[in-house]
């Protein structure tokens, strides 16, 4: 049986994904990697407290078959652009390098709609650079998920989120065809899509899922 590793299990997508991983028959063991322990107990769960800036020297158990990365922040939460990059680029790549060195074959990562290494927007550019850097690590499967605006109960509500969610809800009936990928998407749908993409051998190479495809994959229970 396989081992899954998840980073970012305290976030909106990660909280849903870890529950689904623990319930999945495909995994005999789940390792949660983070800066602090989760208030969660399960016979399949092992928790590793780490500093992502010094991951290689941490001595943590990072051996896994599949790694799921839900790390991410905002510039407002991080405080500065440099601190934002340290999470959305530095921590993600540190995790990817560490698990690849320990034999992980598949890496599933949440970035965001608009990710592009040449984007003018700083956040989109950082996420695009992260995607680009991950592709050189030679995972058998690199699955990139680019969701639109996330819906769900955040532990730290962001300013303007309620207004944005309301506007998207009003506009949603008009968002079809090429605009469908801009619809807000529930965190549990993204988590379900990530897990379903891992079932069986799955496709190989670099796979990119825009928000509408994520909805198609994870939108039904």
C-alpha cells in the first residue's frame, strides 16, 4: 500500500484533502508536514513539524509515493512580497526537492488561475515560476491545479472575500463556455479532484487542470 504526504493541511484546501486522504483505501499511511501539529488523530496519520526553509536538515520522515502540496499565502497575510515568495515559491520547491530525493514519483500541487512566469501581476508570476521550476524535478507525474476564487470557511477571513464571493455568485449564471473557469470553486471540490487524479496509475508527465476541469473532476461526490 502507498504512502501519501500532504503539506499545507491547515489551509482551506488542505483541511479537506487530509480528511479525504485518511479515508482513501489507496493509502495505508498519510504524513502531514507543517510548521505546527494538527488537532487531529488517526491511526494512519503521522505528523512532522518542520521549518520549510531548512527542510533537508530537519531529519523528518518525508518518504512517500505521492506528495500533495497545498502551501500558499497572500501578500497581505505574508506582509511583504519577499515573504510571499518564500512560501509560494521557496517552501513549495523545498518540499518538492525533499520528497523527490526520497523517491516520490508523483507531485500534486495547487497554484492558481493566471499562473504564468511572464505575468505582470507579481502573484501570478511567482506561481508561474514555481510551476516552471517544478517541471525540472522529473516527477513521473506533476499535476498542477489552477483554481479560481476559493469558496469555503476560512480560519482567517480575508478582507473583501465576502463581497467578491457575492459578486461571483450573482454573475455565475452568465459564466459559461470559456468564462466557466472563472467561477468560484469550493475547496472540497479541489481536494476531491486532486485525490481522484491520483487513482490507479493515472496519466504521466505534466498535467495542468484549470478551474473548470477541476470542477468536472471533483464536483460530484
